[in-house]
């Protein structure tokens, strides 16, 4: 099995998680440092608190997606490596059986 869908899902999870993290940081910086007239009615402390909350949510959600995608990729790489190791060991076992004279 090639697990193409699972590999694609893992890579997509990393890309979307990184995108969410960057988007949350951009939104937080806009909330915290914008001088728009709409934000003048809120105190600077509330705006900074909102920016911190948005950046924390982006870190948690984006970071979780990135880690999950990387874990899927690592597990698939381990599976491929173990399959190759199994093939090599099976070939060696077959060769040693022929040398010993086992059928």
C-alpha cells in the first residue's frame, strides 16, 4: 500500500496549521496595533488582551495541526523503513537457508 491519501493528509495538516498560525499572528497584530476608528472605543488593554487571546488560540490550534501532521508523516516513514528492513532480513534468511541446505 502506498498510503498516498494519508501522506497527503499529513502534509496538508502541516500546511493548514502553519497557515492558521500565521493568520492568527497577523490578526493579533492588527487587533493590537491598529488605529482604526472602530477600535478607538476599546481601551488599549482590551485590545492587547484580545490580541493575546487570538494569538494563543492560533498557537494552540495551528500547533496541534502541525504536530499531528508531522506525527502522521513520521509513522508512515517508520512503516516504510520497517518494510525495507523486513525485505533485507528476509532475503538474508533465504540466502542463509540455501547455504545451510534447508529447503
